[in-house]
């Protein structure tokens, strides 16, 4: 059974940093494009934040470019989102998605809460 689990969220002050982790079981993230998405408190939809491909190409939403860094460690079957200089508008539930057309993978985690508040 494929499972994707996010961790690392929390309550921090503006300007602080957090590192989110996305770890999978039952599948290998090394062949997947892994994306981070978020849903703000008043939002109904998840918006894309960043992704990393199997070839380690990365892309970021304009709102986080220069502050967030996505990376992967295939030895740990994990993908990370380093978030620096956090702002109150970054407050959201952050979700990880693993996508691979080669093996029909499209798995979401349950999310981890990030709250940025003074």
C-alpha cells in the first residue's frame, strides 16, 4: 500500500524557518515528480508551491521563489521543503504529492500545518 506522510510543520514567528519532510512507503519517490501544495485557512483549494522531478529539476511558485527550496534524498525516500523567511501569508496546511505516469502513481499525504504568527 502506497503511503505518503508529511511532517515538520509547526507554529513559528515571521522570519523563521521550517523544513517539511515528505516520506513515502510502498513506492519509490526516486522515479516520481514530487510536489508541495498548500491550502490556506480560508481557502478551499490547494495551490502549488514547488516541485522536483526525478531528474531533480525544480520549479517554484512566484510567491515562494527565493525563500523556499525543495530537495530530495532518494536514500531516505524523502523530499524536503526548506522554508526560510516565513511570512504570515505562508500559513496553510502543506501537502505532498507524488506523481509518476510510469507506474500510475498519484499519492497525496494528509498534510502538515504551518502557522506563521507573531
